[in-house]
């Protein structure tokens, strides 16, 4: 059983869900409340990684990170090395991959907040950001936790995109799903089984948390 | 009712036709993508049978066949997989046939400053090389060969921190072709393939620096159409098919499997 790969995956998933929390909140707020006519286009772009095959996403990312794309060259000039086959590259890829699964529960929760409360806060002269922090967020905690946990679990189980842009470097880009795949390919079924079982239990646990929070099993 | 009769006749004709010409599903290692497609087309033309080709990693197909996938022929990049199937009673031992020996090459994209033809293996040590793509030695036959060659030529320790591993040899090619890795060790058959031929330069790695990549085909016991499958393997021995294999860089196999 490969602990190195497991630790790497958990590290990746934690970083990705924290970053997604930070960038997902404003995006979700905007998609929940904006009245812009073409909003649906932005919503479609955000949701794209849900329907695109990971191979397509991974292939685009690989090309985009490469030295022949303007983005890849820009990154190379700024940081002196390419983004492909690095841990940072995986972080960027996973953020894009898990964006919809985080933003959508956030936005759904924001949308379901009673607008009268938001308006009451506004009439009392409270600024919008403060209203967001003091009224909307506390009333949306279940959706926010759902989004966070899902982004964590989604990143933990990510395979196709990592396979396409990671390059399978031990301790850097060899995540647990890649490790399991390698073990199966090498016919080490028993090792693969052990790691897969750990991943299965971890996923079950995270999903249980989501459903428990949504059912309000614990009063928060 | 008037329209029914011609419909039935057409249907009967179709059924009769398909009964006459067989159809086989072939699982093949991805290094055969181009050579086998060409061979299959000619086979279809001369015999009227249909060949459905499915390319992927030998290890994957091996696992699929073990778990009940019904392929008519399995072309493996490594003779070990077919041998294991035969040993497990999942493939017909008498049909095991070596069809070629794979070769590995050093490959760099056309625009690269690395002239692999001149530099040979020294190209790997060039300061401009940040990443070297090879197939995963843990399960890909070409990866095993690449690693062995690096070790035998006393380069492995110097380059191993730069290695990135492709899941199979085609993905390895993708890593280099896209420019994400500056150089890679690929199958000669891919370097000569139409899609890569004009996109880079290659240098053949000395064949004595790695164990022979013996490639073999076998008919699984669960094959649906053994007759056509055997005919296809027979066709593979013809000079016509052999010439295509040689063209793509598969050396003639040793006589005995």
C-alpha cells in the first residue's frame, strides 16, 4: 500500500478545496444574484468540467501548459519552469476540474436564502459584503460544507486529468488513483485492493458527512 | 403489405451476407495502431471479412480477457501476457505467434535544438532537457526497455529525476510531441507512423542495450470466430503483411516462440 501517494492526494485535495472555497464564494454569489442577461453563458462555462470527459480537459490543459501555447510561454517566463508535470500544475488542473462541483452547491444555497432577510439587512443600512457575511453565509452553511466536502472528495478520486498532465512522478504527481491504476496494470491486485479499500472508506466517510449535514443530524 | 416483401428480402440478403463473411474483434497494443490498421484493411479487402480493432495497453487487455472480455485475437506488446493467458487456460496455446520484435528510439520534436541523430544518448544530458518522457516501466513493455537501456548505458542515475511516465507508449509520445517534455524514448513504430513522422527526429537506441521486446499474438479460448481469427494470423505471415510490419520498425521475430 502506497502511503506516499495517499498523502499526496490528501494534500492536493486540501489545497484545492481551500482555494475553491476562496474563489468559489464570489463566483457562486454572482451566479446566484446577478441579473445579467448573458449570465447563462458563464454558468455553462463553469459547469463544463462536469460534462467534458477528463481526457478532453486533460488534453486541453496539457496543450495549454506546453511551451507552444501563449499561456504556457507566459508561465515559463514568469516562473522559469513549465506547469506540466508539477504539483502546482495538478493544483491548477484540479481547481478547474472541481470548480462546478463546488460552485453549484454554494450557489444553490445562496439562492435559497430568504430574500426578505437580505432586504431587511439592506434597509437597516448594512453593506452588501457584511450582509453576505452575517446573513447569507450563516444561512447557507449546509450548502457551503457540501461544496467543500465534494471538492475534496472529487479531487481525491480524480484520475483522467491527473493521468494526462501529471506524468506520474512519485511524490510529486503520482496520486492515489494513479497508483491504484499502476498496481492493477502491474497485476498487483492485492496491493491495489488495499489502497482502493482505503479510498472507498474515505469517500464513504466524506459523503456521509455531506448527507448528515444536509439532514441536520447535528445542530450547528 | 406490398412494402414488406422487399424488406424481408433485403433482410435475408443481409443475414446471408453476414453469415458468409465473418467479423472479428481484435485487441492490440497501442504500438501497433498504424501497422495493424493497414494490415487489417488489406485483409478485409482480400477476404471480405471484417476486422474491428481496439487499441490500448496490453496490461489492460490482459485484465479484461481474464475477466471475460471476448476478443478474437489479442496482440500484446509483451509475450508474457499471452503466455500467462495460455497458462491459465484462457488462450489457445497452439495459436501463440511471435509477430515482431519492438525497438525503442530517442525522439525529439522537429523544432528542438537537440539533434538526436548526432548526439545519440548524450542528448539526454543536454542542459535544455528538463523532462524526459518514457512509458511506465512498471507495466509498459517499452517503458521497461527504456529503463533497461538507461541503466545499461549508465545514464539512469543522472536522468531519473527528470523522468515523466506515460501510461502507455502513445501517451508518452503525446508528452514529447506537445513539447511538455523535451525528449522521450518511444517505439520505433510510432516514430515512423504518419502522425509523428514529420514532427520530429529519432535515433535508434542500440538494440543490445535492452532486453528484446518480443511481441506476440494469441487467440483466446473465448473467441467468437476462431476460423476468421486463424485466417487473420495466417495472413500476418504473408510477405505482404510482414513488409508492413518491417516498414513500421518491427523486426522479424526469432523462429521459435
